[in-house]
């Protein structure tokens, strides 16, 4: 834990197709990107491949004066679980459930790995890049 006693969030990302044709790379400087200029110069440079399909980023903070923030990243492929951190940071409960619900990333040892945003009978995980694009029919009250 090293004094990082606050988990502000966990964010997941799906990098399916990253580094393939049609994905643009970023043009940056050693000091970072300039927000006043475009961050990419077209498709002339492909981004470096990612280690695995999904990333799970943990954003940590130590609650003391002048403390740094830390981001820890785990990389997993489809079907690979990530160890749950609920026993260390209880607030991870909601964040891990959200990553499971929207991306299908499993967390080993999670006490309640169930959907949190989508209906219980929802099929698939809607923030995955291979999730079918399309809408759900809208049901209005009073219609049969």
C-alpha cells in the first residue's frame, strides 16, 4: 500500500485493433502534448502495440500534504482475471463491478462480481470494441 490509502478510481480500456492499419499514432514532445496543437499528424506513424487487449488502471492517492498521485496499470487478455483489490481498498468494489459489467474483465476474489449498470439479463459488455454497434428498441410506457 505504501501510504496510498485512497483509490480514486479504476478505469478499463479495450485496445482491440490497436496498432493496426487505420489507427493513428501520437506526435508528442519530451514534455508532453501541446493542447493547442493537434496531437496527431495523420496516419503516417502507427502507435506501438499494447502488451495485451485490456488495460486496468488504478489511480491512487496518499492523503497527506504534497502527496503524489500514482497510476498502476494491469494488462490482461480476454478471459484472464485481475486480482481484486477490494480487501485493500474497499471502494474498489463498485469500480471492479463496473469494469466487469462494461468490459467483461473478471476480478478474482471479488465478493460480488455481478452487473451494476446494465440489466441482469443483458448480453455482452457494451464498452468492448467488438460489441455490435446498434441501438436497442425504445419501449415507451403505455405501448403494447
